[in-house]
C-alpha cells in the first residue's frame, strides 16, 4: 500500500505531544512501563527523557521531532505491517520513521522482550 501526499502531510503536522500519552496508555494497559517506552524511543531517536520532555513542552511536530533525531543505524531492520502499511515499502522518510516508532511501541505492548525490540 503506497502512502499519499495527504497521509504524509498529516504526520508532518501532528505533534509528538499529542501521541506520546497514547503510547504510554497503550503500553501500560499491557503491563509495560514508561521506562521501557523511554528506552525504545531513545534507541530509535537518540532522545533521552530530558530531550523528550523539551520536545513535548515545545509541542514539536513529528517533522521537527524526526529532523532532530539521530535514527539508529539498525532501524531499517524494523519490518512488517503497521496500520495497513508494510514499513519497508514506505518511501517517505518521515512517514517511515513515524511507523518505525509505532511498530516498536506495538512490539513493546505485545510483550516482546526489549532485547528483541532493540534489534
């Protein structure tokens, strides 16, 4: 399934602050911790807890968030389907990075071991 320009633009304008509480709720509902979520986010983006809080307070969009991120060199090993899209087929960098993050959060919520998530 190919992403559209509108789909990509939505991610560009969406704030990380609006999605972060949803990530927390999702993983805590499944018995995982915020520390585990922070570990996964830091692995993918390089942002520690302090940097994340700054981005949340500034209401950074995903475009701003990922433009400042240092994406892990093994992120390309994140594959599979998320929201009807095959991650490895997404051409737009921003959309692919958002889907990487979504996939990692899903894996955490599904109970996958941290060692396996952090490829």
